C-alpha cells in the first residue's frame, strides 16, 4: 500500500473497539450541517470521508436539523447561549451534548465557519483516538493567534534544510494546476489549527514578488482560504533594486516606500486576505536596512506602514549575527534588538528562534524572550531536523518545544514563562504566535522519516495549546497514525518521549553545541577550526583544551549570561547549581570536574555518549517488538532508519570521544564501551 505514509494522522481506519464503534455510529447517524460556504463544504467532505472510514457507514448529512438529527454542525448555533459563544473568538469552538433522551443532540459550533471546521477535526480526533463521546462538553480556544509554518522552499523547488524531497509547490504548473497534495496539505494543517503558511525561503530572492509568480501565489491562497490558512511571503529587502526599478532599497527613501506600497497593493488585489511578510535582513549575507545605515526597526516599519492599510503584518526575524561583530554570537541578536524595543509599529512581530545559537539539540531559551516587553515576539521552532539527524534520525521534538516554552524568563517575576511571552498574555500583546520551519516535501510520506510527521503534528498542536504535554501529543499522534492497540501506544509513545534525550546524549551531551560538520550540519566534526568566520568553527563552541572543555559565558567569559534576568541566570552562573544539561554551554570546566553522578567530567562525557548509543539500541528493540503491529511498509522503513541511526550514534560517540581525548589525555573507561574504531 503506497499510501501508508501519505495519509498522515488522518487515516480514519475502522474503529476496533466494538462498543465505541456502535456509539460513534449512533451519534453520527444523522448529521445536520447548516450553511454551504466553501469551509462548511470542506467540513462536510471531511466528515464523510472520516466517518465512512471510522465507522464503515456513510452518514446521512442534511442541511437542516430535523427530528432525528444526532449531530448538529453549525456556525453560531442557537443551541448555545450568546454568552457561551462570546468567549470563543474567531477560531475557538464548542462540542457539546445538548438535550436528553430522544432529544439529545451533539452540537459542534463556533462563531465562524473556520471555528466549526476546527471543531469537526477535533471531534474526529476523539473518534480516532477512541475517546468516549457519550457526554461531551468541550470548549477550545487557541492560545495563540498566529500558528504558522515557515517553508524554506525555493522557487526551483529545492528546500533549504529540507530532507523530504523537493518543495511541494510546483511553481511550473501553477496557477493552472492544483495538485491534490496542496489540498491535503491544507487539510492536515487545518486539522491542527495551523492558520498561516510562508511559502518561500527566508533566503529566497525577490522573484516571487513578480507578477507571474503572484498569480501562482493567488492560486495557492485561493486553495488554502477555505481551510482558514493565510498565505505569507518572504520579502527580500533588496527587491526594489532586484526588480531593476530602483537604485536603492533604503527604507527612508520615498521612492522605496512607494515601490513597496505599489507592490503591496498589487498583492492585495490578487490575494485580499494576504497575511504579510516574513523578513530575514542583515543576517548571513542577506540585504537589509543596515546596508543603508538604518536599523532593523526602520526597515521593518517601512514595510509595516505600507502594509498596514490592508491589515497585513510584518514578521521580522531576530536571527542575526555578523562577521564584523567579534563578541559571542550568543549575544548578538539581543544586543541589536533590545535597544529597539518600543520602536516597532504595532503590526510588526519579531520572530525569535527558541535558542540564541541555532536550533541545537539543546539550548537554553533565547535571552530575547522577556527582554522586549513592548514588542510581540513570535516563537520560531525548527521542525525540520537540520542539526538533529535530519531525515534519518527518529527524534520526537515536542519535549524540546515544551522545554523552551516552559522555561521561566522571570521577566515579570517567577512564572513568566516563554510560553506566556509568546502567547502575548505576559505583556498583553493581541498579536502573538508560533512558527515552525517545516519538514514537508514531495516524499510520499511528506516528511521523509515516518516519525517526522509527529513533529509537524506537535508544532501545530502546541501552537493551538501550549499546555498540552509532549506525552499527550505523542499518544494522540500514535493512535491516529498507527493503531489504538494499548501495548503499541504505550511502547511507541515511550520510545518517542525518550528519543530527544537520546539524541542529545550521542550528539551534544552536557551542554555541548554546534559541533556538527560545517555546511550540511549532519555528522560530527568538533575538530573543524579553519573556517574564515570564527563562529562557524565548532572549536569556537566547545573550546576544549588540555585544561578542560566548555564555553565560559559567565562574567569571567563572554557574559552572555548577563543578558538573562537574574532569576533565570542565577542557577546557571554557578557550575555547582547549573543543571548539567547546560553545564558546558555556560562553563569551561576542568576534565576532572566532579559531576553529580560522582564521575569526572571526562568520564561523564564518555558515559553520556555511550548512553546515547544504547538509547538508540533500545529504540530498535522497541520497534522490533511493537513495530510488527503496524503495516509492513512503515515497519521496514523505520527499522532501516533506526539501523542507520544506531550506526551514526556510534559514529558521533567515537568521533567526539577520540577527538576530545586528544585534550583530556585520559582513557575511555572500558565499562562505557570502547570506541569501535580505536
Ligand atoms: O539554521 C541556519 C541554517 C540556514 C538558515 C538560517 C536561518 C534559512 O543553517 O540554512 O537559512 O539558519 O535561519 O536564517
């Protein structure tokens, strides 16, 4: 069955529990779905497909509630009080059992059709995960306004840091041809509540802003609109120059301002609900306002003013570091952006990566969170596993996302979590959100690694509700994507939850970071030292020498720690209180440093690396046992990938330990396993 991976978590396989099957069939026997907008039509179609699969019976769907209606789906249902509806906003929904006896009806309602569609997907999830629907009273409102995917997709269909084939958007056949995959992509996103997508790479040139490409963008926007998904584009700052029309892109030049105004009107004429722009400026060689001695706020505000009349927004990335600044790369974004707090227009958000370096296996939260109270900060997570084993390693990322979201910035006292910064509640920002750099491509299963789908899923679920636990999300995903078999669910959920820590252990234990090979960022290369820019060299980050290892970021070193609120920094500042997972991130410590385990730092490093390898071996065992309960195709795929992961975990361990041993000059304790190639 070639489609095993293609159906994602929307498989809708027959419910195996006969008692539940019976109750689901009864409750969905007669559906009234009022309204016939495109969005309601999608809800209807999804219900038909899903219920036919789940219950084996095609439900009867009418336009009006009748005496026999068991499930009523309508916008602003009179079955609910105005007061109940008033708390739902534009996107929240209610699923509620109303009435009694023969008059009992299950109602799915919201203030908008979009909200109803989200409610329908939620309802279907209950069936897919085999929850009781006998008596429901669910109210769900997204905690964040912008729930987005960022695609680093180029118009030639290559995907920067994409490991699942090519870009799903075939710009050549657009706008005339709408691939089925475009709509399945939208369904999958809508099922999670994702409501925005940036179609183009932050490093892309300005071609997408030319008239022929805007026609193609329009075709995609038209396709996504009924699913509640808005389209955004990256805006290359030098576009006015690249277009050949102006000699400058200086944001304070009236010709430049006019150019953008015109361009934006042109876009809105085609896409009236266009979301706005995502901009990477003055970072890694991209053009930006600083080329004209203007700051980031001046650049962002110019675009913001031009797009404001259309209610569009500008998302300005804070991922900046430059060769000219010799200071710790960790500090650069903070140094550039904090002084600009309060200077951005109200329709600008600053998008901040979860950590200050770059999507490492483990990073402390970015010091900008909590440090720009007057500016809405949008979270940028990476779903694609650039530094995390890419498309071959099984790494479930919800624990990483949660670790960051749950971190306490202390910016307004204890409990000022990153989640509260990005959901806007801490500082009262109505504009707020979370984005994930997508891992989606043309691969038949969308994400390359079958378990990569779980990371797309988790990103969407957490953007909707960051209070969900990583375990709950994994469990849902496993049930929907594989089976409700309790043993399988338990074992595979456990495997997923451990996978991120295992990856940290075999790649970057104890706070090590950025020791991947330069360029592709895949395997280990802590020895690289000769690249032109110091901060591209792994040796810059681990700083191993005969005395010890780690990056001193305390006041005796780069003092990146000084950028955090004292409440957060206090425990990190002292090696004795610093959680060991961040130890070498903040401290350079002697090889003999005593760890909590009683081991020396060197021995602990050996231990951790080896634990990582053993962790993968355990994943292999789990999959071997439980994996047979799934289809042959995915069983074999994951098995082969785990074999590679095991080999590569050993590669990481052996390469890193043999290299670091040249400094520590100590034996690798036999009990932790000798590197195979020593
Ligand atoms: O993680 C790094 C990547 C670049 C990427 C950059 C960014 C899109 O290695 O490929 O460029 O970050 O986030 O801008």
